[in-house]
C-alpha cells in the first residue's frame, strides 16, 4: 500500500510540474533582463530579477493599460448578460413546455458544430450596418452568442436536479412564477450560476478572433489584441516585455479561477455529468 | 414538467387573457426563453443563413463592381479543386481527433489520480486546471517561447539530457510543427476533460464498487468492468465536445503558427479567415465555412447516433 501511495505522489509531482511549467516560465521571464533570458533559464539567478520589463512595457507606449480595462468591461458586461439569459432559458427548459422546447433541450450543445469563423463575417457586416463596428458593445453581443449555449446546457442540468416539488410548494404558498425562480431556485443554484459566470467571463476575456475582426482602433483593443500587437511590433519578439504584459493579463483570471474552481466542479457535476 | 395547479386557487390569474393554467405556463416558459431565442436568431441563425446564401454567389471585395452574381455551386467546385483543400481538411481532422483522444486518455488518468487521497492533492488539482484559465493568446506566446529554436527551455532541457544533439525548430519546421501544435492543444484543453471526469467520478455508484471489492476484484479489474462502463456516455460526450471545439478553434493555432510553416499547420478556420480577410473572397470563404459546418454536423450526428444507439440497446 505504501508503494502505491509513493508512486501516486511521484506521478502527481510530475503532472504538477508539466502543468505549471508554462505559467512558471511566463512569470519568470517577465522578471528577467534580456541577457538573462537568452540563457533559457530554468532557475533564475536571484540577483538578475528586475521590474524593468513591467516599467518599459507601459512607458514606451506600445501597450496601453486600457486594454485590461476594456477586457474587464467586456468580460463583466457579457458575464451579467450571458448568465442572465442562460438562467432564464435553462430554467424554462426544465420547467415548462412550449413549442420547440423539447428540441431545444436536446440539441442545445449542437450549436457548437457551427464554427465561430462562420459567424464572424456576417456579424461584422451586421455591426457595420448598426454602426457598432469598433465598439466594445459589438464584442459583448458576439460573446453572448458564443457562450450561452454552454451556459444554458450547464444550468439546465443544474435546475433539473432541483425537485419540482419545491416549485410547486412555493406556488401553493402564494409565490408567483417569477418569485419561485428568484427566491427559491436561484439561491440553491449558486454553484451553477458561479460556474456559468466564470465561464462566460473567461471566454470573453480570452477571445481573440472576433476582437481582431471587430476592433480597429487602439483605444478599443482588448487584452488579447493588445498583447498580440505588442509582440508583433518588433521584428523579433521581445520576450521580457511580452511576458510582463501577458502576466498582468493572466493573473486576474488565475485568481478568479482559483477562487471559483470548487464551484466550477460542483457546477459541472450537477450540470453536465448527470445531464 | 410544468407546474400545474388548480386554477381556482389563483383568482387573479383569471384576469389573464389565456385562461388555462397550462397555457400560462407555456407562455411564461416561452417568455423566459425569448432572450436566448432572440440572440440566437439575430446572431446565429441569420448569420448562418447569410453565409450559406453568400456561398452560392461570387462576392469579391476587391472587385465590388462585379456585384454578387449567383454562381450556384461554383465556389464549392473551386474549393474542391484547390490543391490546398484536402491537406487542410486532413490537418484539421488530425489535430482535432488526436488532441481529443489524448485529452480523454490523459485526462481520465489524471482524474483517477486526483480522485484519490495524497498530500497536496488540492494544489495539484488547481495546477492541472490552470491551463484552462490561461488566456489563449498568453498560452500561444508562452509556448512559442518554450519551443523557441534558439533560446527555448525545451531545447535546453533536451540538450542537457543529451536527447538531441542540436536545437529543434519545433514550430518552425514542417515536420514537427503540427505535432507541437497538437501538444499545446492537449495542454490547453485537458482541464475541461479533467473537470468533467472528476465530476463524473463523484457520481459513480458506491454499491457497485463495494460489490466488486467483496467479489475480490483488483484495481484494474474494477476500473475496467465497473468504473469505465458507468462512464461510457460521459466519455463519448467529452470526446465529441473536445473534437468539435478543437476543430472549430481558430485562435490557438493561428497565434502559434498562423498556419505555417508552409501550410503544415493550416486548419480550416484559418483558411476561412485568410480567404475572408486577406484575399477578401467572401463567396469562397463562405463556401469554406459552410463546408466545415456540414462536415462537423455529419460527423457529430453519426457519432451521437452510434453512442445513443448503444445506450438504449
């Protein structure tokens, strides 16, 4: 038995290092000067560590702090809209019948066989017609459609686990249909809501394709586009500055993810697996 | 399942224009679903329809004076005659299939391990989920660094171990680029699979496992005859989801290689992007995109049919 526990620990350690290596390298390189980077360091010489990449990334005007702000705005607004739409639709599919509801319930995930690249040209044309090109709102609208099928699917499984007797009992006690959803169902569904909210936020924060097509001005760039252009500005990639900009964009999502990972697992357990 | 109650308990609902409780349930349900439906119609159904229509016409933004004449299946014929078409299809399928299978196999192993007790389990679990949270553009640049031919740590490690005699241009040479891209896809997509399997392992029937242990089943026997059969359906779903997502995923491959070197990592989404936004042949790019959706839909429906057929047999 002890040998098995030992093997498990060795294996887990190996997995840990493979998983963490890219993150570690990103953070490490962001704190090293150019000459130290070129030695492909695995373990740094502590005396080399410096903040100059962080200072230079912003001071030379190549990257603007607004990219993080724009991404945060797009992420939060999409999170609110996407989660709300997913809640309403997911709840509706598990409690009510209407024309087409069974079809929608069964095939919601098939939405993902439609490649985003197929949507990007017509959505771009639509945004131009609506005079929304190069706005953050165009991104919010695009990311909503990209994320709600998964959100609805996950919450649908979640709501189905909540006994319908609970709804009925509340109705008998005089609650309206809306009150049942807001006061009874939502409070017990918080893990599912959190899972969907984090999913929507991260997808919006990370999305590159639509942002690269819809956004043309520097002022409206989101983080992925800003980082892409900082790395492409120089002939060769300036690794130190690129990694500094990358770290600033990655750390908030890491923190968010680490805080909510427990809920994500819980959300997927009821939402996806039993569905 | 609708909430059905005797109408007489709800006098105020009689004011409603639809008198049956059931009818009002339906209406309420539909009302809740409406926002999703509107978003779907405006930003998914209509774009899809537009793309399909465009795929039957010549639409070239560099020659707007030609208008958009109907050309029937002309774009599709042109597409199939391109020498790059089939290699691109094969690249996409190889990339998506091998990533999905590797993620399922490795992800299942990691989930089994994480489902057991050992020291620092929570730390390891958080670490294996981290790649999912890493922004795609960040992951792409970090892996370009790790696999860099001149300074990348991976070459440094391999040389240090004496496994290679000279640095390998992982992403820069046609023979290794696709394999390298697949490796990054596996790393980036595996957390989703681990999460799903970790969640699925919580739902396993404890009685079955107790029974297997009473019957003297060993670890591998139990895994093969008790655990795996219970997870068949979720494995199939995870496999198809990963395949679809990887197949349709433009960002990661584009940011790693842009489809190069040569066309060695060219995927269908990148091809669509280039056709639409570099050469501006919207008709052709629409035909490309429609084709991807058709191929995927056929594969998915066939796969789901096979899986569910087995499930209900």
